[in-house]
């Protein structure tokens, strides 16, 4: 019975490790506004089983962050590869088909 317990324990540890790995986020891409005041960070959720070349098909999040690293907003992204560019025009940070953040509402100056 001791051998079966060791196998069961090892399988439990592997399963727990896989669950924890799937819960963490990894950086995928960063887009900085030309003046450096804001950036959009795209984070991917690692998958346990991904076919070669499919790492961008995974879900994740996009975060609006200021130069000091303070996060202002976050949105889920169905597939991180959908975030190809950020349009920083007209006081917005816009990701096509994902989000349009109005930057003045996140201003840190009084």
C-alpha cells in the first residue's frame, strides 16, 4: 500500500502544480504611449497543453498602467494575440475590438 500512496501523492502534487501554473499570468506584450505616461500590458494565462505555435491563442488580460506602475484598469482578453496595437490618439487608449479607455478619467494630477 505504501507504493500506491507514493504514486497517489506524486499525482496529487503534479495536479496541484498544474492548477497553480494555470492560475498565474505571464507577460506577453507591452505597448507604451509615446510620452511614457501610460502603457498597456498584456498578460497571458499559461496553458498546460498548447500545440507548438499556439501560445498566442490563450486567454489573458490587458492592463492600463501609468509610468509609476499603478494599474488603472483591466479587461479580459479572449486571445492575447488579438492585441496587436494600441491607438493612443484623442486622449484614449484603444485596443481594436477589446477596449477603449478614456485616459483623462485616470489622470493622477489634480
